[in-house]
C-alpha cells in the first residue's frame, strides 16, 4: 500500500508540473484578444490581408504582420463580406475539444499503468519478504560443510562459556528439570577478525540445528516498514524450525542507540526495525528453543534496551589470541598447507604479537603464496618471515632507487635504533634490522617481545620512546642535520608520551588523573580530552615535552659513547641491507673483543659457527 501511495503521489506531482508548464507556455504564446468592434474598424480601413476561421473564432493578420483573435457572431455573413473585399480566407477545424479528450484518455491510461506497476511491485516485494528468511537458512544436512569447535582455536574461554548453549539446544529438557532457562541472546563483541562469525557457525555445527545467518544491513531498506516486517518474518519462521539459531552479524547497523537524532521521533526506519527486534526477543516463550547470536565491534553504540537481561543476556568478549592461542590457530590453518617438517610454529607465533585469527589465516596463506611463487614444494620459516613483512610493512619497493647519501642516512638511522634497543635493559630483543624499503617505510628495526604483555611499566614505555628517538639522534650525530625520516618515530613517541601522562597517570606533577577518554569500542584509537583548565593543559604539555626531551638526550648520550659501533654497524647495513638477531649479536661480540688502536680485528672464528656458510663474516667486506 505504501508503494502504491508513493507512486500515485509521484504521478500526480508529475501531472501538476506538466500541466503547469503547458499552461505557462500557452499563456506566453497565445494571441491577443480584441473585441468585434475593433475588428470591424480594421476591416473598414482595409488593413486586413488574411483571416483564419476556427468555428466562431477568427485569427486576423494585418499587412504589418500583427495578429490577433476575435469572436464572430455570424461567420457566414462575414465570409461573404471578406470575399467581396478580396481578403484571403482559411478554414481550420477547432481541435481543442479533441485535444482535451485525448489528454484525458492518456492520463487515464498512465494512471492505470501506475496502479498496475505499483501492485506488481508490491506483490514482488511480498514474495521476496516471504523468501527472505528461508534464503538465509542453513540446514545441518543441507550439504554445507559444518563448522565445529574443532575448527575454532585461540579463544578457549569463549568456547567454554558457549558450550552450555550447545547443550541447551541438544537437550533442553535437562535445563527444564532444574528450572533453569538458557540465555535468549548472546552478544559476541570484539575487534574485527577475532572469529565472532566463525564461532556462531561453530555453535550451530556442534548443536546440529538450523542456522539463520543475517547481516545488520539486511534490515535497513529505503521503504518504511520493510525492516520491521523482516524481523517479524524471521522470528515467525524460526519458531517453526525450532530448535535453531538466529545470527545477526554487525548488529550495530540496526541496533544503534535511539537517543537523540531523528530516530527519537519513532518514525525513523532503523528505529522501527530496532523496536520490532526488541519486541520479538522479549516475546519468546520459555519453551521456544531459539537462541539469538549477534556480533559487533561497536558495543558502545548499541541501544541499552538491547543489552538488558531477557534479550542479550550475555556479552562475550572475543579478543586477539595470546601466544598459546596463536600457536593453536597457526596449527589449525597450517594443516591446510604443506609445511616443512622442521617448521617452528612457536617461533612464528612469537613473530606476530597482536595478530587476530583472520590475520593469522592470512599470514599462512601469504606464506604459501610466497613458497609457490618461489617454486618450493613446502612452506618454510623464511616464507613466513617474508609474509609477515608484507602484511605489516607492505610490498618490497624494488623499483625505488635511493641515492648513496640517502642510503647512508637510512643506515645510520636504523643502526641508531638497534644499538639503543640492545643497550637498554627493559627493551624487547632485536629480531631484524633492514634498510630495504617496504610500503611507506624506508627501513625498519623490528623487535619481538619474549611473551605477551598485559601491562607496561614506566621504564618499559620510556625505553620505547628512547629507542624511537635513536634514529633522529644517530642522524644528528653523524651528519649534524635533521631529516624527515624520523616522522613516524616522533609520532609514535609523542603518542606513547601523551598516553603515559594523560591516560595512565605516570606523572608525579599531574597525578593519577585520566585526561583522555577512549570512546571507540574495539575500533581504531578514537578518543577525546576531558575538559580542563588552561593551567592544567600547560602542565600536561610541559610534562610531555620533558619526557620526550629527556628520552632524546639519553639517546644522544648513548650513541655518542658508542659512535664507533654506530659507524661500523651502518657500514655493514650498507653492504648487506638486512641483519637478523644472530648476525647482530655476532657484530656486537666482535666489536667488544676488538683492539681499537689498529682498527677491527675480529676474534670470531667462522669455523666455530653452526652454519659457516651463512656466517656474517662471509656476507660483509673485511
């Protein structure tokens, strides 16, 4: 009905616009109307050269080209008189009535076509709505590959909490005997790529029940009432197929808070859809074995009525996996590719702290692509390293040619990072030093933590800032100038220092006060400063500046003391471009056992190396 009314409104609006345009055109081009007396006066003066008769109306043309129209009471008598005066006479049919009738018929036909098209579109929409829920249904015996808990790794706490949902769907009578009621809704919340959708499918696979999979955007349509109608249809069909699971991915698209904005009036389409969802979830009978699962990475914007007990009873946080979780996830995805027998999954898991399940799956796939591109039969550790660099830094920019001067500055920059990272006791171990451009980065000094950190001390954070300042300090010591290469380092150092002062209360002057509030849910780094006085703002800026200045001064002092090592390491990087942890340790060991008076004399014996052919001394010029 809404579609028919809308189309009729468009039709009548078009009619009014078309009729008005035609009326304006006709008003602009119509002839001047004169009285019959004026016409007789012109006729007696012999000023008329042509007349055109249309019924009782006559269009008169003068010798000067002027035209006008008049009404004639007796056309037959006037025709005789015009013939006597030898004036040209033209006869035309009066088609105004015919045009009016034709216009009416055309408009009636258009009106009927509008009604027919609207009704057919309405019928098609109704058919689509009837198939909407059934098209999203995945039956356990439909031929689709079932996902089970064996396919999910790295989130044992979530699996343990959701196991009772599976037990409820398999045997609801066990809960009914005790009088317990299973949760009606479970909200899976966490960053993108942590496995929320996979976990929902695994619950359905474990319980072996029908599974309805929807996205929040499926309910948001341009037609008012469609979203609410779809919600009602979904729950109606789900009750016929109970026990079952309804899964709504990205529920924040339809379940956003109704506070403020146009949705407060109750007429907004999203608001109506949300209201229908709230009513349906609250209208469950205790005997309905239907579980609603929803996933979101923006739980902070969901409507409070949606998260109250009785609707989404539980909120399960799914966060990026820890070290053990990453090992299990890599083990699951590693079974799908051919790995070398001596591959160290534990070392690979250490390489990728903070990676989500989706990123780990992508890492394995990228490593397999690297191996296939190189013509290998199995994926080895080097392929995983290349895949990690590609994901984190981008593709190697082989076409980028740096001048020798720029390469030297870059080598000193990365050497400065590495030496300070090795000198500070609280720093993470060095994994790789490279001056090969990748993505937006010209070079990088990679550090890997020994284990996952859940909290950071003041000393560790300050050491991070000092290491970041090492690149700029090395440039200034070696070349007495500043370059733009330290832009990313300075941004990271400023961000860490700001968080230390404004978020984590690590300033004795400011005290344990939160001056920045995060409000981004699980996405990005959106935050805002709280309201404060100008005096407090000045104190914060001063504390941040002092922290950065002290870290920079410490970096300059360290590198000044070890400038000879800095120069040697930079020269080696210019030769080999990339150093790993073992090679870097060998360089340091050789440096500290040298007699500096006569230059470098390495005490390291290549024959003592486990792999003499890959020894650092075989890769650099003596």
